[in-house]
């Protein structure tokens, strides 16, 4: 079940982040989703927090905390 989880949407705030940061978020999310089945994940990259939440339609949405 966890292997079916994916980031399907990136918010505007994360779209302005570098592709390197987005790739790190995706890698961290994939690892966390395999370890724990949940609808909400908090990912920390380079000391910055990001959220990844089930959007109910197309996988998960990655976002800045201020966009939650």
C-alpha cells in the first residue's frame, strides 16, 4: 500500500524552490511513507521544514508550512 504513495502536486511556494530541494523532499517522503502509513508527513531538508499531505485526489501535495 505504501508503495502507491507519490507526490502528485507541488504548491506554488515549493515550485519556486530549487529542483535539488524538491528532489530531496521526494526522496525523504518516499522513505517515510515506506516506514509509516499516514496521511501527513513532516520532512526536514537543510534545517527547513516542509509538509506532505494526502490531497484526496491525486496522491500527496508537498508544501511549505505557511501554505498548509
